[in-house]
């Protein structure tokens, strides 16, 4: 996750999502899905599942810190007069390094299952 001026960006392995602060309706914990969810005014949900339940989250309450930071970022962008109504942008990103690492992890898991 990156907080850029007027935007919240969620980076993933193969694509990232850019959410303008003016499009954020609310940020909440989804008990059914089990994670942090950013809801937009257009009704889209952007999930931050990987923050919750990790070892890092257990030690530092990282998901609560990220939720507070995103909420404060959205509030500060609203006071600066952000332009309302811009859409959520989903961009595909491809990385030779990330794809190779993901493939390697998958192959190692398959080999461990077969050999184990």
C-alpha cells in the first residue's frame, strides 16, 4: 500500500489498484470476508486481506495502523479540495522477477508434496 497525494494505491503481484481519495466512501473491517476493505462511492470494494492475521500484524497491529493511516489520508485530501467522482483505476503489472519467484515457490511446493 502506498499513500500518494490524493490517492491510495494497493500493489499486488500482477496488478495494482489506484483509488482516488475523493472516491473513498468508507474503510472498514469486513468480518465475513476477514479483512480490511476500502469501499468506493461507485460500490467497488478494494480488499487489503493480506494485512490481517499475519505475523507482522500480530506483533505490531499493522492492519489497524494502515487503516488509521488511510483514513487520515482520505480526510486530509478532502480538506484540500480533491476533485470528486474520479474512478478507481486497476492496472496490470508484469514483473519478470515477481513472476519467476511465484513460479519457483509453486514448483517448490509441488516438489515438496510429491517428495514428502
